[in-house]
C-alpha cells in the first residue's frame, strides 16, 4: 500500500512529466506511427511496430499519472513540524557502532533514482516519525532489530516553482 502524500516539488515534477509526455512525446510518436503506416505493409514494418509499442507505453504512463495526481495530497512545510520528524524532514541518524545515515522522508512517488530520500512507507521512516533530537527508535528488519539515534532534524523549505 502506498501513502498518497507528496511534496509540492514532487507533485510539480510529476505534472511536468505528464505535460511532456502528452504535449511532446505522444505527439512525436504519433507522427512517426502515421509516417510508418503510410509506407505500406505494417506487418513487416519495424518502425511502425516499435513506435506503436512506444505509443502504448506513453499512453499507459499518461493514464497512470493522471490517476495518481488526482489521488495525491500535497504536504507543505509547517513551522509546527520543527524539532520533530515528520514528512519532509531531512534526518541524520546514528547507530550504536557509530554508523550514520542521512535521508529525507518523502512520498513513494519521489524516491526513484535518488539515494538521499526514503519513502514515508519505509520501516525506517515509520519508526522515526514523531521522534525528536536525541530520541532513539528501533527498526525491525529481516536481519533483526536495530536501534538508531536521531542526531539532526532539518526541514529544507521548498516552494512552488514560478515557471
């Protein structure tokens, strides 16, 4: 199950992807399909088959993004969050062995291709929610329980872009 929370900047990125797919990618691919179809026999036309498949993938992603954007709830920073771990917090933690980690808690739609962000649905994020500086929390993993201590909490204020 995925939580339907997202930061404003994450929402804007998904919206930009949707707009690009709809206005650029889909248009270009449709033109290529029409051009390839005009060449004649479609059964042996690699350009036609490839672009038709690409068009289906684009349409599938467009449908997904349209539905997903309707479901998402944008979470903006609130000064009341200061000092505690909530959605949008960048948290530094340390374990008993002195190993440290730093991550930002974000929505599940914002974590791909980034190693500094974890989903609010991740066990580490769930265990840290509501904690304060110097609090400890335990994360249960397949390898057993591990205790972490919060050593820093920061909220990087993100605002909607003006473009």
